[in-house]
């Protein structure tokens, strides 16, 4: 509902005001805990391969050397470019919202809304 005519429409295409766009990042709160190397390795493994399911078949079909090489190398080939793209987009758009903000800037409000519903 809108209570008055002067109130802004929350569903308009450009919902960021000039004040919000130029607002510096807040330094009032400290960042959360940092992720360790072991946690990062397991995170990359489970994101890329979905876990140990299918590992037995891949090692038995190509052999242990190529199977283990694929398990340990492919996640880095996949995740490093993805992390670099995400880091670049985070510095380009410092607002909270992640993928939704990036999609909104590239494709507009409708697709950003759909992306937010699907992945948010």
C-alpha cells in the first residue's frame, strides 16, 4: 500500500536512490570469521563434485592417477575463475544483494526478481 502520493514506489525499476548509491561501506561491524585452507578445499570439492558420490566409478574407469588428478585439479580449474569473477563483481557493486544486484544492473528488475526468487 501507499499511504501518500509522495511515498516512493518500491517496485519501480531503479530502486536505488542516488544517496544509497553514493553511500560508503559501513565500517561499524567487523567481518565474520575467515575460512581456513582445509575448509576451503572441502568447500571447493563438494561444490564442484557434489561429494564422494561417483568417485568410485571415475577412479575405476580411468585409473587411480587420472581419477585422483581429476578430483584434485578440476575443482581448482573451475573455482578459481569463478572466485575471481565474484570478487570483481563484489568490488564493482558494493551493495548488499550479490547476484540479484548484478543481474538487475545487467538485465533489469524483472530478471533480477526471478533470480532472487530462484536462488535467494
